[in-house]
């Protein structure tokens, strides 16, 4: 049975020319719920990255052709991609060179899989904390029908998603009732309206936010009332 991917976790690429190690890393991370793919060279990595975006790269230094340090240097411009170097080169100079090229972590082979996983989780937490610190709030770009996550990811909204959020955010951190939300979705005539349609809108919107912004949606259910947007959000 295939392992279920946890879409809240970072998508990972493994760039390693040692076949057995690359396959072992990919299998282990897949078993831990990560969406992961592997390649054996910088050239193959660049090609695959065009069609399969990632949030993190596990990167060997001694690659054929372009080295891992050169790859890291190029990736520094893509600030959303975290780099963990996994190398057989263990000198202080090698470690400094890797960190200076933008790597968040520098691990030396052979590495225990649990140690690698701990470093992945630590790097992920650090990035999420930095995103919260640097971008304290969400933004609702009303004229563009866009919800912008704290990390800058812009989520395009459907008509119903827009109407739902427009109503929710107009309540200024107070819960919006189901009646208010229903009226925002279809207008004043609520006769025969199935209020479960609101739950469907919320469920799809939550899924979209997780899939595109890689964070949980700050939309909470207020039992017996309706829904509330619990994070700070600027309406622009």
C-alpha cells in the first residue's frame, strides 16, 4: 500500500549520485509522509524542478558535472527552497563553504535517517517561525479576489470562497453566523437553503489553503454560531 502524503509537510528533492543512498533516502522520507523525488545530477535536478516544485533539497556536494555547492549558489535566489547538504566531506572548511552558499544544515555521511528527519523538521520549524515573524498577518486583496498567506503565497478565490471570506472578515474577528454567511453566498432569499453548502465551501477552502500555502487555514468553527477567521488579516 502506498504511503499517504502529508501535504502540510515540505516537498523534498534528493540530489545524490549514489543510487542506493538516494533510493533509501527517498523511501524513508516517503514512509514519513513526505512528497519526495530523487535525481543523480544537477542537470537532472534543474529539469525535474521545472515540473515538480519543491520546498527543500537534500543535496550532495560531490555530484557529477555541476557540484552541489554550485547548485546551492543558484538556489540562494529561490528563497523559498531550503537546502540541507548531505556530504562525505567533513572538514571545517567544507562545512563553512556549504553554509556560506545558503545551506540551512550541513550533515556528514553516513547519517542516521532519524537525525536527517530531525534536521528536516527543525529547519521547517525555523522557516515557519521566520515567516510568522516577518509577515505577521494574512491579507485579503479584495479587488483581486485573492487571499495572501503570511509567507506571501497568493490564493485565488472562487466566487463562493470570496463571498464567504468577505463576510467572515467584515466581522472584525467576531464569528459570522451561518445565516450571515448564507446571505453572502446567495442573497436574501434563504428559503430552502441547505446550510451544509457552507460547510462544503469551508472544507474546499481549507484544503486549498493547505495545498497552496502549506499552512493550516485560520478558519475555525464556532459551535452553535458559525465561523471565525482567527488570524490577523488585513483587508486591502
